[in-house]
């Protein structure tokens, strides 16, 4: 893959599950939401796996251990082993292990997932700045993380210790609304210390490297619902990606995506793994996909034809991304998206 500017979604004559050896699946908004499986996820993943595709689950959430995530997936009807789960806790633990001596103590501001990952790399998690740590690591600690742990991090960082963060997702969506995520907790320490952490999670390279090292994927497909983590992480890792619309990204955000956040493929949900992808072709001064033709007008995106809504969206992506070049399309796509019911 090259880092040239993507101006349209790609087609694929073969089902994606046959064209790629491993799916690197994001969890929230892709496989499950609020604890329940997303529609079509269980059957689609079962069929992809039966067809020989290796499935791996890649999460920025550092709180839960791979064992706990695998147990949750299995309970939902998606059989998974701990070794199929890659977390930002594992990625940050490897990063720290490369920079400190074996057996070093690391001050943990976070949860069990982080402690387990540090021990796996031969490091010793400690709880206080006075326990002789050589580094500080911060990951999502859940609602029970005491405020005093941020103070410990600040004391240690003020003594000159390097500071690492598993990820910087600002929010955690839950059943009752949006809660502060690890990125918000990192801001607390950043404001108090003026220091900058080294970050491992998506979309940064340490997370992608961890994923490839653990899965051995040779031709991976990143599958995600977020442009600024999953899809940008795939771009940074120079691998192909599938955006599914079951999570946080809507049609308008996709049309406005700058070049480093444009997915290779777009589909409604994980059934997209089992099918080919239609071609988007230049047609006159616009782009055609299925029965739809999209063009970039002066102020807005125009759409003509009929057929599958997803084909209309793919044609609109081509018109918007081509008009925008590397940047973010500013043409109004609301009317065209409304016509597609997206
Ligand atoms: Mg997600």
C-alpha cells in the first residue's frame, strides 16, 4: 500500500474475508455496543472464520484483560481466546519494556489490564511514587480509580520519570451516556505537570506493531467504526481498512474525512466482510456506483439515480474526496445523504 491520496472507495471482486488473511476488528461500535452484540456481527464473524479468515480483536481499552474480553466475546456467541485479543495495555507495556531495564518497577495509574500486561513483559507494577518506579504508565482505570493516583503520577513525573499512556481516547460511551476516558485522565496529569506522555494506542504505530507481532498477519484488514483511531491507525500502518457504520461515524463525517482518515472500503455492518465490494467508476464529471451517480457541484454534492443506499454513499465519497484532495470536503452533502436515508 502507498500513502497516495485516496479519492474513492475501492472495489473487490472477491469477498473481503477471502482477500485478506486476518481481520483486525475494533470492538465497541463494530462487534458490540453497550455489552450486546451488534446486529449481524455474530453470524458474519462465524462465517468469515469458517471460511478461513483469522479474527483478532484490537481495543484501545486498557482496563480489561485479554482473558476478560475473550470471555465476553465467547458469551456473546463469538468464540475467542485471550490470544485473539490485543489491547493498548499490551502495546504500552512493550514500549516501556524497550526503554527500561528488565524487572524495573512501573507506577500504574490504571486497571488490571495494565498490571497484567506489565507483568507479561517482566515489569513490576507499583502503586506509589515512593515505591522506586522508573516510569509512569496511565491507562483507563474505570470509575473507581481514586484521585490520589493522579497525584502519585504527578509526583513521579516531577522527579523526571518518563510518562507513558496506553491511549488518549477522550471519552468512553456507555449505556447512560458519555463518560471521561483515559484521554481525559491524561489531560488531568498533563495540566498539573506540563509534561507530555508517550502514547501507544490507535492510531499510533506502537498499537499497530503490537497487533501485527501478536497475530502474524500478512495481509490484514483493519475493521473499525472510528475515523480518527481505527481508520487513521490503518493508514499509519499502511494496511487496508473497512469502515462499518454501526458505531460513531455517520455519512457526513465520512464524506468530510481528510485523506489520512479515508477507509479502503465502506459497508453498513460486518456482513461487508462476506461480500465483494462494488467498483466506483468515473462517469462524466462525476462518479458512479451501482445505480447512483454523484457529482461535486459549486456548493454541494449532487446525487442522481437509485439503488442500494451504500452504493450511493460510495459514489458520494468519490465525489467529495476527489473535490477535497488531501483535505476535508466542505461541500454540503446533507440533501444527498437524506435521499439515501443516511
Ligand atoms: Mg469503536
